[in-house]
C-alpha cells in the first residue's frame, strides 16, 4: 500500500505542475448578482419557506418521531432551497456567496414562521396562539427551555441549533445545484449541457492523463482511442456550451466503471476527474470527432 501511494505521488509530481501558473482553465462564476435576481430569490423563496415552515412545524409537533422529523426536514429544505436556487438561476445570479446569503435569509424566514406557529400546534385549543412578534417567540422559547416536553434546557437548545444548521446546509446545497452550470457573460445566458459527447479508453495510466489535462494539455485526449459507452471502464466527456455563441465551451470528464454484482445486477460507478475546463471551439470539435469515432476493439465491451 505504501509503495503504491508513493508511486502515484511520484507520477503526479512528474506530470502535474502544482504552481498557480499551471492550473487548468477551469470555469469560475464571475460573482455578479443582479439586484432583481437577489430580491426575487429571497421573495419567492421566503413565501415557500413560510408556508413550508408552518406545515413542517405541524408535522414535527404531532408526529414526534426522529426518523419522520429527519425526513420532513429534508423535504422542507428541498422545497425552499430548490425554489431559491431556481429563482437565482432565472435572476442570473453567478455568485455562490450571494446565493447562500439568499438561502440564509430565507431560512430565517422559515424558522420564524415555524416558531411563530409552534405554540398554536403544541398547546390545547383553549390556549393556542400564534407568536407573531419576536418578543412572543422569545417568551415561548424560554417557556419550552424551562418546561419543555421530552427535552428541555440546553439539550433542547442544542437540538434546535442542529436542526436549524441542517436545514440551512441542505437548502444551500439544493440551491447551489441550480447555478452549477457555466454562464456566458458575453451573451448573458446560461450554457446548455450535453452528456456523452465522447467515450474514451485510457492510452496510458489514469494518473498520467489527469496530470496532462491539469497542465492544460487538452490534446492528450486526442491520443485516446474511442470506445463504447457500454465498456466496463471508460472516460465519458460532457460539455456545456453557450446556445448563442461559440466562445463559451466547457468540458467535463467523468471516469465510469460498470460491473455486475452477485445478484447479476449492473452497477454503475462515476467519479469526476475534472469539471468545466474552458476549451476553444476547435479543440472541442477535434475531441468530439475522436470521441465519437467507432471503436475497433470490442474486448472492452461488457458481456451482455
């Protein structure tokens, strides 16, 4: 194991220049966040978070099952996180930081409505009320802290903090997934994706190929031999391209391995090797031409 790790390190050191000047031309968002896009993401996301917070509060108050609470918290995070991300994409927000600010704001709105309606669902019909003001929410939280049900005191505070953090983290992840594609600043639009523009075998070791690509040598892919997408182990290339111009071209490579398990079921494993490397149209055209060329070797095809 030690020999293998040392060998891999030496190969990477040989073929990969880790200096800042040698980094691949990987896409990064410009950081722009239009005001209209930010406001619309917060507004629409808050509407969904408010309604979802009320429903979520009702469910966790009455069900009182840990598994159910976890499932519904994920569903709640998904609902307003995805909504915020979709609105951010429509509003052309190209900043992960600003998107997380939007998600954080929306999360606060959702938690506010959850806590505001908690006494309404937790108390009896003759005592229930909605804690609209922050002062009422603080008073209610203090009451739960001192005389809560199954949990109270600092244990309850830790659970509340963990719950709020988990909701924010999951919602943020769902939102970020909506703006993960590259954006063409020239045409002011999102790029379109196309999966499987080429499938390659490795002409040399995987580490060697990755090293060359990380040094910006995209022509290394031209040395690869095309193969079938059904091959047991291959490199799949995906691309993102601006629908209006040819200036924004980005390439993503994924190592795909397929095998059959003990039950005879096909298992597919994917591992990203690099994402959204900027390419010139000519480089991309050459790579597509090679990657779509029929393979002359059928030994890599999976047994049907």
